[in-house]
């Protein structure tokens, strides 16, 4: 769990990015898995946006079966789901 107590302007200046939402809900207290968090995605590093803290595991027909939230550093690259995420998608989650 964590918290984000910086002001909007401090976060934007620190990361050289702009909030997608002009009025972000700050500060954030009790940040935990499955809640909406502020992130900067590797695909769009100039935008700060909200995402859920989890990885959705979906079936071929698009139904979410399970949400993954934890991985151990010592075997993260051995688990196909986490390996793919580590190699292809990254983000910064300020807190």
C-alpha cells in the first residue's frame, strides 16, 4: 500500500508529463492493488492517466477471468503472463 501526496503541478514537473484529467483527485491515500492509480504508460510518456493496479487475464472471447496483482522478483520472468508484460509494457506509478 502507498500514498501520493504531491500536488498536480509537482507531479507534472517531475515527470515532464500532463494529467489527462484536468482536475485529478489528489491526494491519494491507501493506494492498494485493484484501485485506480495515477500512471505514466510507456506507450504515451507525456500523459498522466488513471489505470487499475492489476493485470487482467482474459479468455479468447474477452471475458476477464482473474486479476493478477502480485509477482515475485525471483521468478517473474519464468511466468509467461508477467514475462510478456516485463518485455512489452511498462509504466511509472508515482507514489
